[in-house]
C-alpha cells in the first residue's frame, strides 16, 4: 500500500513539475516576449522576470529590446549627372511592438529583406536627385536627413523604431573607377610634360643669362687687368728711370743680373765669347770693358 502511494505521489510530482516547467518562462532585461497560442499572438510581455503561460497550448517567442543593425547589400545608383556610384547604406533600429512586428514581418530574416529593400529604395530615390560633386559636399547631409525621415515614416508599420540611417561609403564602379584613374593619369602625364618643358625653357634662359654675365665679368676683369698692368708698367718704368738717374752703374748691374736670370731659365743655349760686353760683370765687378790682349 505504501509503495503504491509513493508511486502515485511520484507521478503527481512529475506531472506537476512538467506542468510547471511548461507554464513558466523567463524574460531577460534585454528581451521582450510574445505569447503565441496555436501560432496566433495573444499578448506581449515587456517586463523582465519569471512569467506564466498556459502549458502545451501557448509558446513564447523572444525579441531583442536592444538597438539592432540593418545592413542591406550595396547597390549601384545612377546620379543626376549620369554618373554611377556604389552606395552602401545601413540603419539602426529597435523593435518597439513585437506583436505588430510578428504580424507584418513574420520573421527577423524576412524583415531584414523587406525593410532593407525599402531602405535601399529610399536611398536610390534621393541619391539619384543629386550629382557626384553634391554627394561629396555639404549637400550630402541634406540627402541623409530626407532619407532618414522617409525610412522613419515607414518604420511603425513594422513595429520598429528607426534610430539612425547612414551611408557608410560611396564608391565608383570598377569600370568607372578605372576610366577615372586613366583620365587622371593622362592629365598628370600631360601636366608633367608641360612642367618639364617649362623647366627646360627656364633652364635655357637662366643658362644664357649666366653665360652672358660670365662673358661680361671676364671682359670687365680683362679690361681692368690690362689697365692695371699698363699702370703698373708705367710706374715700373718711372721707378726704373728714377733708379737709373740716381746710380747708373748699379742700374746697369741690376739689368745685367735680370738678363742672366732670363737666359738661365729660358732653356736656350747661346755660344758667346767670354770677353763680350754681355759678361763684363763676370770679369769686373764694376762692369768695366774687358782689356784687349797686350794692354796694361
């Protein structure tokens, strides 16, 4: 009897445990829950804690309360100036109404696909109204404000709140980018050739001016040198004349020494008689004429 009672009690406890486990669920602080009954939404739980539901009949689907990201694929957009660019836009949102989100989007993956398409459509519509130069100027901020307002207007239909919308990057397509690069390269090559030609022209002008200045400086220097040399020769002659007038014998001796020195350094061989007048200072320190043979 006791064994059967314990068995029944154990079964009851097991059933109660199973019922409790299937009727209790926990909602975390970063979550919100949607209670579904036979697949149909019946109520929303936003407060964290331990909650109850009807076991076996109802089930729970959780949604994140934090800010989530939406990053649809990059798209190619034709601008107002007929130029094409690749635009990568993204949005930040949070789920504020899980019931409407479930009814409208069904799943998170489906929401990303549908709402991402709406985001890209809004970006394509607004960006197509401006030129590439405007996209790179302050006009970009106005375009982003318009896109953000349009996306936020559509967000409540999905039970979400759009926090921010941004264009992450705008790039030229590969073909356009290569064409722009080739054009820029050609322009730089032409500019470099022009600069080199201007440099060569300037070099020729500077070199010609330097040669002309050099010629003028050499001519003036040669003129000055000859003038100074003439003045020096004149002064030298005047000094020599004065010296000759003061002591003619010493002057003759000095001039003979200069002649000897010049003859010794010229490398020329001369055959002269030792009794010539040229060597008179070798025979007599006073330079007297050499005595004739038989004289006294």
